[in-house]
C-alpha cells in the first residue's frame, strides 16, 4: 500500500488531538508549507479569502517568484478522463482523505513534460506545491466516514497553492499568457497507485466495487492493453465504468501537477483560481557575473542608432502591453526610455552601452 510520507501526516491537521484546527469558517493562519483541513462548509468561504491569503502569508511575488492557486481532484462521483493514455479514473472520498497530504512539496510542470513520464527529453518543472487544503474535515475522533455523495458538488476536493519559479524556462510565458488570456491555463493531476488496491466505480450503483465483487458481465467490460499493460474500462449496460484509484480504503501517491492549456485538462472540474506575478525591476544578476546593464545607463540599438536611458532591468524577462520579451542573466530584458520619450521593452542582446 502506498502511504504518504510521515512528515506530511505530522503537518496535516487531521489527528483527533488537533481536530479543533478544522472547525468550519475558521481563518487559516498557517505558515508556508502546511497541509490543512477545512471545515465541511468552509471551502467556498476560504476560496474567497485566498487572494488575501496569498498576500498575508507568502512573500510578495517579484521578478523571481509568482504564485498559482487552483482547485483540483474533486472526488467521486466526479471523475478524470479520458487523459492522455485514454484512462478514466477517480478517487473515493475516503481515498482522497487518506492521500491529499502527499501532494505537498511536489513539482509543478508544463504539459506533463517530464523525463519520468517519457514525454520529454528534459524536464519542464516550473514550480513547487507549498500548501494543500481539503474541503472536508474529519470527525472529532479523526475518522473520515465519507461515502460517495449523490451530488457532485458535495464531493471533497483540494485547493492548492504553488510557487512558480520564474527563472525556469517557460514559466514567464505561462504566467503572461494566462494573465492576458491569450493562452489561458488549467491544471492536471499526476498520481500513482497499485491496480490491485483499486476498484471500479459503477454509476448505476453509485458505489465503488472491489475486483472480487464484479459480476462476469461487468468484468468483461474491463480489459488490459497487451503492450502498455494499462487497464481499459469500458461501458456496462450503457454507462461508463471508472477506475477508482485506491479502491475505498487505500492511499494513492500524488506526484505532481501539470499546467496545461485550458480545455485540455482531463479533469473538467479543475480550475485555476488565480495566477499572481509581477515585475519589480530589480537589477538582479548572478554573483559570479559582471553587471553589464543598470538603470540610468545610456544605450543605443538598431541601424538607425536609436538611443535612450535604461529605466529598469529584468533578468527573468517581462510582459508589457501584451508583448513578452525573453530575458536571462546573460541577456536581461530592459525597459528603456528612448530619446523620443517613448518607453520600449528590448532584450539587452540587441543593445550596446554608450
């Protein structure tokens, strides 16, 4: 059985002796890097407070860091899929209750592009999960007596905050594209579990069945791909069967989150609450490098020898007026006030100091 790391269990406000921290409508004055249970009716209220939460409990975003807050992993009867491999799966509320702390401190990537996923030659990791909240709290004795609800809106889900490392390749483009709505983004979970610990969610019965409980007709609707060895869940009497990862009582292991184009996420109820970022214009350079450009310096560029004064330096690039300009420590983006009075954004690779 997969179990969350013990350090997560210590951080999670789930044990009976700390259940008082999970009361409904309670403000969450928790430090960075915690997993927190919300009260049963507190989820919507806490989402409304999330913008203030970002400002109150985390360092302000700057040229090097931003934040993304999102909702993900709503439990059955909501399900995920079909995803990139054609899988359709979901989580029993009890499984989500046992497993949600494992998402803490996991990586956030672009389009699931990881070497481990066999989807890229190099990793596209752009962030780290720093806080996880579940929308339902345990009882006073620490139990999770959840069953699959009849109303999908009553199913527990996770609210997550991740820090975005803006120096990472593609991070700035992701933030600016979502902010301008030229390329809105959503989120997609990455999770692992043993098939033997799973089960089958049957919509007609509104329950998760263990493998040994399946009747022959239902079992015949489940096949295994001979090459990938992945289980394929078909239809039973006209209704789609869903792979219940972790069955009813086991835990699954959340390993990360992919940021994908909105509309391409396998979980239809997943949503980005906010991406928060800014450029502060600091002239930050690597300690081992000579600072080549600083605010106040005169520079010129182009065949027509345009010239102006540097107003600010952006090693991580920036977006201004819907125009994104790449930047790095070797060639930062610059905001320059031209002699004509116009402010422009230009990469320093194309300018020279006067």
